[in-house]
């Protein structure tokens, strides 16, 4: 098999590979020349140079159309990869030259809904393909610790550390939920605190350094503490206990009937406010500001729904 890397020398350039791709995609030398803004003789010369380097033909003429040989098929696949990689490098170089960050570290509290976060990431990837994102999913004081230690450029948290400013992003509504098969749903009456005391509460562990921050009602003697929101949702669906969860975070489970709000006698509605923290507001780069804006857009849309 031909190793295309052996041909990528001073004699063969990306323009030669670009000519091959254009001839195949456009269906001939003349339309390829027009699409690339070159003369037909230049395109022909590029194909000849490729064939000389490979030692065999990559194209053959059938009727009035240029078609690939077997070697040409292999060469075309590798040429497309080379051109795609070169385009990525060019985009990244332009991005870095414009002062755009090569990488962003983002801390997001686990209660923040993925329905808001992931579409923002998708839009960001389109606009800034050369910037990598490292997402750190944290719980309670964990996000504040990351901000204080300067480990992230952007954070979403219910707590704004002392010395930083945060912009209000969204208010999340919480409901006390359990699987429909959970015994609390079979009482057929309003649920009291005494009822909750007698059943297992599912809690997500604080991911902060001291891990001593507690949030929400923790009156149950029985408790199952897990490390991630996803694990807690799975445990809820399996009937292992009850928990207060953001409605946006468990929307799919509620719609599918896997979870059901408990009819509490008191405290039926609870809320939590989340804040956007740009850790270096004065020195923030364009990518940081763009991602913050996209997340804010998505959050505003979710608040209106």
C-alpha cells in the first residue's frame, strides 16, 4: 500500500493534494481549475507531480470524465485527511494570533441542567473550534474552591466566593421526588416531615476541599451519600430513597414517569439561585466572554419556557 507520508515532501505540497480532491469533486480538470481559481494547466501539472511521486497513475480518463484508479482512491482518502488537518491548524493559528484562549477550564455545579450547558458548548465549538474546554463538575463548595485557587476561567455556582462578583444566571425550582414505587407515594395523603424522617434521603457529597458544606433538608436518619448527580438520579429511579432535585435536571425522568414529586404538606416549592462567575473579569479573553454569553443565552431561554 502507498504511504502518503512518503510523498509529502518538497516536491508535493498541499496545493497538489487540493488539486486532486477538486478534480474528483468537480468531475474534471476544467471545473476543478475554476473552483480553485487556477488555470487548467496548473491543475494538470499538479496531478502529474503527484503521479510522479507515487510512481503510478491516480486518475484515468473514461469518456470525458476523470475517474480514480485503485491507488487514486487510497490517495484521495488520505488527501482529504491531510487537508482537513491543515485547515484545523490554520484555524487554530488564526485563533491564537487573535489572542483567543487555546483552552478554557469551566467549573459547573452539578445542579446546573445539561439542557442549558451542552447547547451552549455546541454553539461555542462552532465559533471557536480551536479552543478546548475542560469541564469540571463540582458540588456545593467545590466550585468556590476552584475559583479561589484560580483553576478555572468561568464558574457557575450557587455560592459566590468572597472577593469575587457573580452575575445572576438562573433560578432553579426544586421538588422533593421519589420513584412512583416508593412507599411514600403509597401513603395516599400529604407527606409530613415525620414521614420523611422514616425513609432514606439521597444526598450528593460536597466536592469542596473540606467537604463540610450541607444544603437542603437533611432531617432523615437514613441517608445514602453519592458523589455525582447522575448516580443520585439513577438511585432515585430505582426506588432507593427520596431527594430534592432541580426540576430541569430531572425533566426527562418526570416525563417518562420514572420519578414523581411527593405531595408534601409543607415546603412543597424550593428554589436555588445560580451565578455566573468570570474569575478574571478584567483580563478575560474573547473565548471566555463568548462562552459566558452563550450560556447566559441558553439560561434565559430555559427561564422563559
